[in-house]
């Protein structure tokens, strides 16, 4: 395997071979023509989680030169991801979008870049393969450094050919993204450097979800909400406030409503978990789902899965029969669109039908 000197600013990046789990490979040079964020990351760290989008957008909100740019999605899988940006703020572009590759190198590729050791590292490589920014280790990258780098990022590169506006903005976005991800990378690095008992290494966790046992590799600190959404792929349960205040993440645990964002997944082994995906019986909707449709119990729909899960559990709880009782019982579920009249009407219809059937 080839060995390269430590990468410095102005160096041409080595042409790493990147492999994914299904055996496919891709060269780093395949991404030439676009700036690239290259990460050497610790184990058990995934840059494509939705929380990083909000972190990134907060960082770049007011930075000169790219203020108004917005990361809208992180897609792809394996060692490379596509970062989609909205550039509607900049009238210099014919279209209002740009895609930037994020390449995640694993432990095997680390051997190709001497000088990294076991440290986490972030490189921003320009469209011609030249290193424009680097950070090795887990401390030191911050918004002040970002501002300094962006102030010089528009200088000509080694070929002495001035950058286009698109090249500058894309590379600036890449540098900003690298710094935005650095604290996440630092936490992952610290976690894997501890003793196995202290760091909470991922371990098999078997959950019974919607009548089926699924086994996931989870750290002890992973919430049931993240286990369902990010690991099991059951995205019907929504992440709203992530603080137990909005109710969008409500699921059933052993038949009772539970805020999955405040519940550790490892503590739910041996319990019956039901999500919105498991409420219907095949093609037949649950009566509460059907009632929400008939009474327009939603607008944007983001809170609806939590509303329905909370409402179905409420049917087995000792609440009074009046609308005021329903509103009190559902007070933990917030609808920011204000569809409460339809929600109350839907619940009351199902409650009355259940009483009539007894």
C-alpha cells in the first residue's frame, strides 16, 4: 500500500481507494471537479444523521460570502454522501442548488496518509484535488478559524487560475461543514478512546417492534426514538422537540403511550413497542387513523403520528366523556397548525363507537 507524506495546505490529495460494505469501490479522484470534504473518522460515527443539518445551518447563518446558503439534505450511503445546498440567496447562479460530496474514509484508508496516527482528521479538497484546509485531532476548529479561512479562500490555487464564484462558494461551504462537524467528530473520538466499560460501546439490542423482533447495534445512550428512526428505518415516529415537550415522538410501550425521545432503547428489551407503522391491520386503517382523515385532524401532518398514537392509548385510560376531558388528555401533544377541533372530533367519534359496541 502506498504511503504518503502528511497532507499540508497546497498538497495534491492522494488518490485513495474507498470501499463500501457490499464490495463496491470508488477512487477519491472520481470526485474531481467539485470541492470535497474528506473525513477520517473514529468508529461508530455517522455524518449523515439529520441533527447535523441543523448544526451546520446554525453555524453558517451569518457568515460573510455564504450567508443565506442552506444545507437541505445529506443523502447517499457507504463512504460517500451528497450534500444538497440551497443557494437561492445568490443571484450569480443560474440555478439555486449545488451538490457537494462528503467522503468518509475508514481505518484502512488511514494508512495511505502518514502522520494521522489514530486521530480524527478533516480535509477540504478543492475541485482540482488540492488541499485547501486541514484539521487533525479533536480540538481547535471553530467559527473564528472558519472566518479566517473564508477570507483567503478566494485566492488563486496552485495553477494560478482564479476560482469561479461557484468554486469559491462550494469550497467555502465545504470548509464550514468540516468545522460544523468537528465537535461531533471530537465527541466520537473521545468516546472510542475510553475504556470499553466507560465508553458505552455499541452492543446488540433486541426490540420487539410492531410484533417483530429486530436486533440493532446500539450504544446504551441511544434513545428509543433514534433507534426507531435512524437504525430501524421506521420514520413514522417524528422527532419534534427531542425534549419530551411536543409529543410528536409518542409510541406505545406495552400498550401505554411513551415519549420515545426520553426513553433509552436498551431499557425496552422484552417489551412490546408499537409505532404508527404497526397500528393498521394490513390495508385496513385503525379506526383512529380513519377518523383523523374524516375529521381533518391534521394540516402539515408532522405531529399526526404522535397525536394518533397518544389518542389510541387514551382509549384505554380512565378519562371523562366531555371534549374538555379529551383536550386535557391530549395536552401533551402539540399541533402547531392548530388542528385541535378536528383532533377532538376524531377522538370523540372513536370513543363513542367503542362505547356503542360494548
